[in-house]
C-alpha cells in the first residue's frame, strides 16, 4: 500500500510540474471617468439567466476583480439596470475596460482577448445602426407630419 501511495504522489507531482498546476482565473480591471466612488457590478450571463457575481466600489474611478475557476463565458460590467458592458472572459485573461461613465456605451473600450474585442466591435456597429435607424425614423415622421411623404 505504501508503494502505491508513493507512486500516486509521484504521478501527481509530475502532472503538476508538466502542466504548471495553474488555477484558471481571469481578471477584469479598468478605469471609468466621471464615476468616482460609485458601485459597479459584475454579472455572469448563462442559459439560466443572469447571476450577480459581486459588487465593487470604484476608488477614483478604478476597479479590479478576479474571477477564479471559471471557463470562458459571457459576463457584463453593470453600472445600473440600463448601462451594461458585455464581455467574454475565461482562462487566464487579463481584461482591461475603460470609458467615460457619462457616455459609457459610446466611449468604452475593452482589451485583453480577441473574443471581447470582436463583441465590442459588434456592439459598436449595432449602436451605430440604431442611431441611423432612429434618425431615418424621425425624418419620416417629420415628413409625414408635413405631408411630404412622397418626397422621401
């Protein structure tokens, strides 16, 4: 029995040395202008809904949070119920989020992994399309009110 235990320990040590025995965790940190001494929330988005992971107090606009033992997933940094920044994190990512809290959706940037960058680009394009559609809708309503729908 003693030899089996020693062999088991030797195998475990070998595995640790070859794989590095690193625990998976990723960090989300950043700075938000015009948002000093406010709280932000980290939420995990999964098929069952949205789970609040933690609340952070911004100190001079800075925050940092480490999420341990999670595989890659979809998360969001939330200032309030209507201002959320989605990101994808996992593994050993070191994500960095920055922006101006007064116009966060337009101003935020995220760096640290390709998936979050692609998600950021998609969100920026969707936001741009929303504003174009909104502008066209206002022009149509104004033309309709003026009786000029045939000139559009």
